[in-house]
């Protein structure tokens, strides 16, 4: 099977079968015999076509004059993605490969349809966006983001800010690593990674962050030795807001895969972190990560953060809540097509249920961090204010993020500010009772 045929197969699984892009890709990279160039192309084709899906549909639509099967449309979208976004791939090679794939999947007639449509596309004029008067519709097609999301952002951000958010979310994501400072310092890790053939450098955003480029970072010896974890720097800012003290007992209530709680462990002497998650297979992920990083002072267990009794109290609690994920669509692009305003409402209810429950296990003067990887005011500021209003013993509590010259009780991180994921962090303190 060629790389493009494999990419189409994975794309179908994500779009038609609602599989997760990162999971199907990781499985393919694990089991298929691919060289580094093919691994890179497979990743590019899958994520790129997903990221620009609405744009690609808009581009090709005028050239489709006959009824097509779903896989043919997917193949056309992937081919147009290569025409428009991959300069190093010759147009004739894209068409030839698409025709061969179509012949294998649907026979001669299907291959003729694909060939004719793609050649007509290259001869024709690509549709533009300028004639679309409705701002949300125009930006939706230009940046491949559903209109309901854009209309929500228009309520809270200017047109220019919204477009900067959209453009940033379509950029290739920067990979960040969090050093395991229990085992190594930052410069030593950078030297190790560079010696292994990766391109690593410091990040000015967080003292524990490294920016890195290179294929297969999890195959590096430094990874196997537990010297770092993969974590976006926006997520590392939770550690800044949490600001753990030596000896703290900490609950990471919606923990998987455990990055924020592990970061807390690495930021204090002594102390203990309890990792809870609703799903059994995620507990295994947390435990495996803890062992790889050589941590010992933690436990991982199944718990429903919305209703379970934790059997004790904690100095600090992290609630990285289930959310719409609109801040991480550059990494999981299918998310933006699966969410709706109705799913947001149900998520808000769950987020408040979790906060209301875990708050009972926070010690007086304890700190609670609420975070999400989304850019949606109902899930973020609204949830934070609603939670505070419901509980007389809960106050906002200021924290500092030097990278943003910020001090306050909550921060919406926008992806264009520092080329990170979109992220939200709020800090609360429980008053003495």
C-alpha cells in the first residue's frame, strides 16, 4: 500500500468512523514499515487534509458534476490539499497516484472520474472568498472552521483578533518538551537531544520548556530514560498557577495522561500527587508515564470527578476539565467538525459538576486550578464566575505568567500570542471556615 493510499484509509476512519486522528496515525506509524520521509508525508496528508477540510470542499465543489462515493470525495480533498499546500509534490504525481488509488478501490470508471475532475480543477480557476459577504461564512471557508464557532468568537473578539486566532490554529504545531528536572537540567537535555540528531533549543516562555524538531522523538534514548515528557507549553503554565510548595498533597482530578500532576511532582520536594481518571485504560497510561519518569510519590486510580468521594483533603487540586478542545485543533483537527453549541452546553454542566464536587476535598486556604484547552467563553470565564458565585468559601486568587506580563485570577491564552495551543487557566482559593 502506498503512503497516499494509507493516508486515505486513515482519513476515512477519522471522517466516516469517528476515529481519533492521533490514535489511527500512531497505530499506522507503529505497524507500517515506513522510512522517515514517508512517515512525514503520511502525517502531513492526514492532518493537513483534516485541518483544511471545509476549504478543500469549497475549492473542488464546482468541478464535481456527477454523483460520487464518499471515498472518492475524500480522495479528491486529499489531492487538492497536495495541489494547494504542498509545493514539493508535482501535480502530475498527485493525479497519477489518485487515479491508481481510485482504480484499486473502484475500478476503471471510478479512476476516470477522479482523473477528469482533478484535471478540470488544474485547468480551471480556483474559487476565491472575496465575493462572500457574510463575515462568518467567509472566514469559515477560508480557515475551515465551522460558522457557529466563528460567530461565538465575534461576540468576544474583534474581526482581526478572530482571524488571527483562526490563522494560528491552522499553523503547524510547535512541539514542546517538559524537562524532568528531577533527573536533568535543561541545557544538558538540549545537548543530549542534539547529539541524538534532533534540533532542540530553549523556550523563553517557561523555564522547563524546550522547543524541538525531528521525527520520532519517543524513539530517542532521552525519552526512554525518562528525561522529558511531551507537553505543550500552554499546558505547562498550569504549574505556574498552581505554584506547588514542598510537601504538598495534590489531586489531579481529570488526570490522563497526567502531565500537569507529573509537572507538579517535578516542581516540589517531597509531597504526593493523587491522579484520578474515569477510564481504566487511562490509569494505565498515567502509571506507565510515572514509571518512565521514575516518579514514586504518587498514586493513580479510577474516579468520577463529578461525584466520587476522595476520602481525604488536599492542599491543591488541578481540574483540567473535559472540554470542547477548540484550542488544540492544530493537533486534533477533527475536533472542530464534531462539536456543536449543544455539546458545549452539556460540557458546561459537567465542568461545574466536577468543580462543585472536588471543591469539597480542598483544605481551607487550599488552591484549586481550573483549566481547559479551549477558546470558548461559556466553558471558561462563565464557568469560573458561576463556580465562584455558587460557593461563599471560594474566591478568585491571582497568579502570574511572566511570558504574558500577566497577573490576575484567570487567563485566556490565545494561540497567536506565543504560537502555543489555546488554553484557559483560573485560580481559586478556599477561605478558612
